[in-house]
């Protein structure tokens, strides 16, 4: 078997795109993007996502956070998606979606708590209907189907938005749910983050399908590709899809073409399975520089504002990290107290035992 | 002889069998170029080729199901499920097909496959990466459920599992993958399946455990030995089919038994062993059988992980309760 290679995310087929990698306008911009100044919040959200990612990686490296999955290079997806959603829609994210989660109102402290091994991080103070991020690949697609059905049954104008990776499209959960979503015509958007890799499996080895978007055709609805490194393209496609869904025409699928510039997670070493040249070549297409180039060209953005934004993000992250690090571990009783609506009597002796044997310090910690 | 850790011993066993049996193929996610996320298959694709060491797309149902087809057709597939948390999509294939293909066809088609998977808590892994679902598989007629507790055990048991004519679920304790090294003779010698191993002998009580929890169990036995109490320590190794005879023989001698496992308590495999003791060894029991287990809770994320895992203190408390019972 040949060692498969990945195409550039810049090769012809990246789907719809408004900005070139250098930030040139390629076609008439959608209404929300007409005023460059109105794009500043999207730019800010992407910069914040990357700064948060960088800090989370540093925390992991110094033993202050568990395994972490960076979204480096894929910031336009989370920001493009979440910025087009309404507050009472439901997001069903996977582990690479803190960019979207931040815009949905999930706090940095919550995200850090979760990745630091504390379930309280999933008890979102805002975004109360959003699902916690999903680790078992593609299983969230089934939940999204059910969420969307509930919305349809109640004749609401809400939508469910489910994020998944390119690898996830190989699983039965994805095919089964997509098929049922088509049959039921539910207000569900499936958004594939095609970052070209599923740990060490390149897109070309994942499926012989020419595109992942075309998988929707077999389920009876349309799938489109967009340039996932162009936040304007992602947001426009999502907004368009959500408008259709709210009008009763669902489901929809968008394959956002991007590239995983970092390791799979902090537990991974991508140099084992992909060439450094592939990664460095992909840096020229990344989403943040692209939008910045455009904003700078239009005069809506400049060096000073950028420095100010970086400082502002760093301060916001500093405060979150301080609060995270100052959070004491959950009480051992928490293992029991959220398992059922009320603790069954049969479990009380075990809970007592857990409290009796609770060790204040984690003695076996390395 | 080489000093190997557990993950290297797994690698050595796979390499030995790939080299000596052309029917053996490996399949799984990230096992080829990447060598597996724990490096259990490191270098094997380079050495034996991509046709025998297959990187699959992300699809556990198909991995397990394809292994069944390969096995029926005369190959000896060793499939890897990246973590036991992701084994559930494969359950349909394992329970409805792998375990009963021989039976359904009266031996015309068989299923000599191995499903390897890292399991267990204690490495501060993300959500769904720390469970111990061995009892689920031990419940299924027609399967073997095997768990090694050391590098040499991993080597010999994995070879036996691959050579076995029936399906074997083989769980590898992630906590032990790199914890310690041991002399392992890479001579292709398999250990017996369907047998418990007595890893230490004593007269006052019996400890029964498997996998990573054998470490804490041995630590507790050491502390008791310092107090003049000696214990048999039994490594179950093959949970299904269970070698109850070895356990009964020990308890006939000691009269007191503590079972230790990290899986949740209710329906855990310790209950099966305790029932066996009551059914066949009641007259030799001098004290109620004690179980030290994970609680009946979702395995917590990292910050409470070690509040969940049975500790030496909990094992000692159970041992003392058994010893003091009159
Ligand atoms: C069902 C299941 N199988 C295996 C894994 C282990 N695993 C975690 S991430 C991953 C690759 C996922 O790739 P993709 O869907 O492309 O998402 P990406 O990580 O690239 O964003 C694998 C195999 C898992 N989490 N769930
Ligand atoms: Mg991917």
C-alpha cells in the first residue's frame, strides 16, 4: 500500500471562498462582511482562541492541565459557526471546539477545569442547553439528531449544530444519524472540520470518497464544501444553512476544508507520521493572518490595535488561568452526588467508604 | 534475555507471531505508521508490511467485524481498539458474532481472533479513557477474557491468545505499560490460558486480583508480611473461562479471601469469584469474602481518579476485616 499524501488545502477544491490566503477579496462579500469594521469581532474571537490554545498547551507542558487538543489553524471554523448561531440553538461540539464554545459563552475557566480533570467544567454557566464536548468519535451526531427532532416536534425555529472531524465521517454513528436526519427532515447542521488528519490517518486513507460533503447526497440532502480557513466563507455558509433550517428545510451538511497545524493532542507527536514540509506549507493558508491581511488592507486594522488586542487577550486568559489554578479539587463525594437525581440507598455505604478512605493528597501522583 | 516493560512485551509477542505465522495480521487505528498511540505496534508495519499491519479508517464496528471475517477465512487477526472506552461500537460484532460463530456452524466456521485494548485508570487520561469493562466481556459465552499483570505475563498470554482457536479479548493495563521492566525471554513460549497464577504463597489469607490492581495488592501483602501475616496472592489472568480450582485450593488452605479489582463493584467480576467460593468452598471459609473494588460510579476525571481506584489502605482494611473475623 502506498503511503497516502494529503492535498494542499489550497488546491482548487476547497469550496466557496471570499478571501484569498493573502487576504484579497475574490468575490462580492456577504452582507455581514460588507463593513470591514464589523469583522473585527470575528478576528478578535480567532485571536483569543489561538491565545487560549497556546496557554493551555503551556499549562499542559508544565503539568497543570491534562491532555489537551489544540485547534491551531482551525480557528475560523469554531468562530464562523458559533457567530452565526443564535443563543438558544444547541451546539454539540467535539474536543477541538473550544473556539466555538467560547463564543457560545462557555468560560475559559470551565474549559480549563474540564481538561484539568474536573467535571464541574461541563456545568456551563451560560450555554445551558449546549452539550459538553464529545470524546467518543461521532457519537454526538446521534444526539444532535435527537435534539433537532425535539425542536422540530415543538415547531421551534431553533437548530442543532453538530461539529465533527473528517475521521468521524467513517463511523456508523455518522452515517446512521445523517440518514435518519434526511428521512426526518430535521433542523440539523452537520459541520465537518476536515483538517486532513485523524491522528495519523490522512484524509486520503480515511475514505475513497472524493469529498466528505458528497456523503450527504446519499442521505438525501445537500452537502457543500467551504474554505475552512476563511472565516467569512464559513460564517456565510453556516448562516445560509441555518436560515434554511429555520424555514423548515433541513438538514444540511458543510465540509470545512482546513488543516491541523499542531499535533493531534499533547499526547501525540505528529512528526512520526507527517512531513514537516507539509505542515510549513500549510501555514500560508491559516485563517488569522488571512483576515488580518484583509482588515489591514482596508485600513480597518493596524499594528497598534493588534498589539492592544494581544494584550487584552493575554490579560483575559491570565485571569482565567488564575481562577482555574485556585480552584480546589472536587470533593470525593462528588463521584456519587451527580450520578442519579437522588442517591439510591444502596449506594450510601459506598459513598461513606469513599469519604472514609479519601486521601487529602494524591499520593500516587507522579 | 531482554528487560522489557509491558508495552514492549506486547510488541515483542506481536512481532514474534507475525514472524512465525504468516496468517497473523494486525489491524486498528494508528497502529501502522504511528506504531499505535501507546507504541504497542511500533516498527511492525515497517518490518512486516502494510498488508499485514493495517491502518484502518476510524470505525470500531468494522474493525471487529472485519476481524471476524478474516478469522473465518483462515487468517489470525489481532485487532486493536485504541481504548476500551471506544470498544462499544464493536460489541454487536463481538457478542452476536465472534463469540458464537463456531457454535452456530457446529465448528464449520471458527473465529480465532484477538481484540487487544488498553484499559484502566491511573494515567490521568481524558474522559472515556479509564474504564475497566472486563466483566462485560467475561459475561459473554464463547469468549476468553484475558488481562496480563506484568511484562512476562503479557508476552506469554498474548502469544497464547493469538494461537488460541477461539476469540480472545485481551485488555492491557495502561498504568503498567511503562511502570516497570522485567526479564522477558523472547523465545515464543506461550503461557497457559484458562489458568490462574499464584504469584506469592502464604498461609493466612488469599488475595485474588488481576491487571494493574495486582500492584496495590502485592503492596498490601508486603505490609502484612511485615506484621507476620502471610498471604497467597493469585493473579487471575484469564477471567473467562475462570480457573476456580486454583482459587478454591488456596482458600481451602487459608480460609480467608480478599478480591481486588478496579472496575465498579456491582456485577464486577469479583462477584463471580465470591459466588464460586460460596458455592464450592463454603466449608473452608473462616470469614466472609471481602471485595475491594471501584465504586459504583462513573470513573471520575483525573482529579478524583485516585479517590476511585482501590488504595493499599482500602485493601489492608478489608484484609484486616477478613483476618479478624471470628
Ligand atoms: C470511537 C472512537 N474511536 C477512537 C477514538 C480515539 N481517537 C481520538 S481522536 C481520533 C481521531 C479523530 O479524527 P477526526 O475525526 O478527523 O478529528 P480531529 O481530531 O482530526 O479533529 C481518534 C481515533 C475515539 N476518541 N473514539
Ligand atoms: Mg481530522
